[in-house]
């Protein structure tokens, strides 16, 4: 943004002082457009929209700081709901704007998109869809007071319902002249803007989230080293202590802040400056201009397995990456393969099959990094404009990062640190290749029918949201389950071997486990990170196990497996346990069931009335699912009208993981100890927790 042209100022100006008022009216019309469709300008009218207003002002102050003219910003949330942003920059210019004949300050606060000229210029902090300017804050406020310290005085301009003037007590006088409210030292400069959001424009429950403010303020400090941001919360009912943030180390501090695992290296700093040329429209003509691009990167590897890379352009976060990110990733992958892993012996074997190259993901395992490029007028792309588009930046970042990482691997970095990274990335490559090979072998070796499904799966005919996969413990129960199901939408998967304890097994052990394999294959949505809920072949998964200790163990293992490797299924509430009863009896043609000794006794008491004696009520005990006949099994586990399903939650799964672990501990011990333990500890055996 080089020139500021208000989109609404298309009408020809009338002459003389008349034009001056006509401008004022047009300006109000422009702000009215914001009030008609606030969402278009601030992304909504809830808490996020309110925060957007505050950030619009903070961004301007951060721009002033990033340009080197300010080093303090103070944000105050007042008791009366107003918010004030103060900085010690040069002060927004107050001289008369040549065309508008009102102060530049008034232009900034009344014209849409006027920020480009007065808010830090081409290196603006606000990018993408945002950066609509301070006038939007005015547009959505009932009152706004701007004070500028410069030229030995504090100058003030107020707005009431968007009309410029002066407010004194309860009286408002419209006008364009700034009030000189106080003489101050000639060297003191700065800007303070306080605004009262128009509550009518926002949802009643919209409120500024303090944590969000903190996070953003902290980020701004990492991006402008030396900038102090103070936050003060005076709102009634909030007990937030004032906080002040400052970073001396900039993005290196950000990397330190983001690191969670144990560091394998110190923080590696990479920087450089390069020029490029691009064609841009200047006064309507495409013109070649020279740009200077500064590259700053900070990174470190940790012993973690995830990747945290944040990228920025000027002081704008680019959550979708873009050309700077692409250049960084290519350079890292290249430098690692060409230099760090060049003669690693462990990779020699893989080299024969040409599988020894580290991928982008291998290289970034455990990596924490921040990438910042600084240059004027960045282009953004993508749906949300959160992605840097300027093409030349890619090769600039690539060149600088490749050269300096090569240097670090090649002797500049501490030997011990370089070695740790080499070991880590070697393991990443080896693990990926061997796991994939095992998976491929497994797929071939697993007992798959011609359909690609496990042989033991009795599939249903229609899949989709109303279909279910019933996992049955043991082959003996599988027979009646198959016979009693509705084969249109119920599939049966019998378990034969032991289900792996996913809470402690390695990825390899899980993939080796035939039962886990069968489950992953039947569901058909992948596993682990690659699990895609939308691909699930069934709407529900139902675990059907005996109501005894072993059944409970198997249920724990299955649930732990799904918790670790098919998390979205659980999160979506699509996993259930069928609850077969322990006892059944028939009295007067009615069937009664009980799920515990206590319940059996309670039912007996209820039924024993008049001539019917308790001792004549004969209960039959189910030993296992396999002993039920088809009708019994259908009634208690298959028929949607009569069965009892319990929806298993993430909480159940977490408890299961612990239970599965303790099971392991208790294995081999006295059976009665085990039983007592389970009855006391497994939520899955809790009859009271059933939802019927
Ligand atoms: C452009 C020029 C000048 C000041 C500013 C922008 C400025 C804008 C904002 C927004 C928030 N705080 C600000 N502080 C300063 C003045 C240039 C000069 O005085 O020479």
C-alpha cells in the first residue's frame, strides 16, 4: 500500500468549504459500510471481532516500533469496557492533509485503508485479509479519543458516533481542529488511542480473552526485539495482574519458548540480506523496482518427534507458510542429505535400494524453528491470505539457509551437537523405511481375502453411518453373533489372538499384531497420524466382550488400541461397548437380566411377592458369550431395541490405558487379586455408569 485511496471517495468534490463538508459526509458513509457488514472487516461480531479492533491499533504501534521509532506499547483494558493503546513512537502526524483539509490524524481514523500511508508504510504489521486500518475501530465505537504527543504539546481529537470534534464532560462540539491540551517536553512523542466499542454492534457475550492478548503480545515482542509491551487489565471481575513482555533475542527467544523436548543442540541463528526485483504498478504503470529482503532464521533440534515451525513476513504471522517456508524446507532437506548424512554407515544398506534419503519430515523430526523475512509490500495468496506469495523470496531463503546450515554441519556447529542431530535424523530415516517395509510385508502376509479384508471378518452389505463393526471376543461367540446379526449393516470381527497393549508397545509391535492389523484393515481408515475418520467403513464400532475379568482385559486393550491409533473414532463418540448380562431368569413369561450379584439379589427381592418365593426364582448364570444361544445373544448385544450399549469416551480410554498397564503388572498373580482389582478399578465394569 503506497497510496491511500478511500474506496468511497469517488464522487467529485464540490467547491470551496462546501467540499470540505461533502468529504465529511462521504467519510461517514464509508464508516457506515463497516457497520453494515462488520464481519467483512473484522471477521465477526463475537470475541474475535472485538479482539480484532484492539489488534488493529496494536499492529499500528508495532509497525512504528518495528520501523525503529518506538520501544514501548501499553495496552489498558479499562473498567468501563474501553481499551487504550499507547506507544512512544513519533506520534501520528497532525498536520493538514493536502486533499482533505483535515488533520492527517483525522484521515487515519475516518478513511478506510488509510493506514498504509500513516501506519508504518510498506512494512505493515497487518497482512492478509486484515490491516483494514484504525478507521474500522472508529467505525465500530461509540466514542474514541486520540491523543498525539509531538512538537512540544499533547494534541487531542475526539469522535462521538464517528463524528470528529471535542468532548468536554458530557458536551460534544463537532469540528476538525485538534485541541492543544497540554504543553510537554519537545522531545516527548507518542500516540494514545482509547475507544469505547459499540456494544450494539457486538454479541452480548463478546469479551476480550486475556490469554489470547498475552500470546499475541508475546509474539509481537519476539518479532521486534527490544519492544516492551505492557498489558493492564482494570476490568471489573477480572483479576489479571499487569504484565510486561520484552525479548532481546527476538526469534531465537521464540524458538526457546516453543521448545518442549530436551534440546539436542543450541539455537542456530541464520541471517542474510539479498536484493531482488519485481514488477509492480506505480501510478497505474507496471514498473521494475528493486527490493531488499532480510532473512532471519532461528532453529534447534530437540529429542521430541513433532515439528514446530513458525514463519513470518515483516511482523505478520504466515500460518500457511508460503515461498519463504518452501525455501527453508528445501534448503534444510538438501543440506541434511548432502552434508550431514552423506557418509552415514547405517544408511549405506538403504542406499542400495535408493531409500537412504531423508525426507522433509525426517529432517524436521524434533525441529523447532522460526523463519522471518523482511521486505516491503509482500504479496499474500491463498483463501485466507495467510501464505506468502512473493516468488523471489523462495530462492533467497533457500540460498542463505542452505549455505549456513552446510557450514554448521561441516564444522561450525559443536561436534557433539552435530553428532546428536546426525543420529536422530539417521534413526528417523531408518525407522520410516523399516516401518513402511514391515507394513508392506504385513499387508501381504496378513490373512486377507480376495476383497483385501481380513478373512475372519464377516462383513455387512451396506456401509456408512448406520453400519457397525462388532468386535467379538473369541470364535465361539462369533458363530451366534453372525447368525443373530442383521447382515445388512452389522459386520462381525472375531478376535482370536492376543490384542497388543498399545499403551506400551512400539509402533512396530502394534503393526505386527494380527488383531490390530485386522481391526485397522476392516475399518479401512488407516491408523495413527494417517487415520482419516471420513474413510471409516463403519458408523460405529461395538466391542462385545464377556462380563468377566478376561473380557474386561480384552476390552481395555481394544480401547487402548483405538485411543492410541484411531483417536478420532473415540473423539467422535463412535465407539461403544455392548454389555452382556451375567444372569438371566424367566418369571411369569417375562425375562429378567442382571449384570452383577447385587443386581440379581435386588431383582429377586422385587419379584418375590405373595406366593412367589425367592428361593423358587432360579437364575441362570452366563459363563460366556459363547454359551448364549443365538436369540439370547441377539437380544443382549445385537438387537438395537433390546441391547444395552455404553458409549466409550476419551476418559474411559485413558483409564483403560492405565488398567491395561496394571493388568500387565498383575498378570500371573493370584486370580482373585486380579478380579478384585479390576472390579474396583475398571470403569468399564461399572454397572452404574451404563447409559441405558
Ligand atoms: C507515519 C509517519 C509518522 C508517524 C506515524 C506514521 C505513526 C503512526 C502510528 C500509529 C500508531 N502509532 C503511530 N506512531 C506514528 C510521523 C513521521 C514524522 O513525524 O516525521
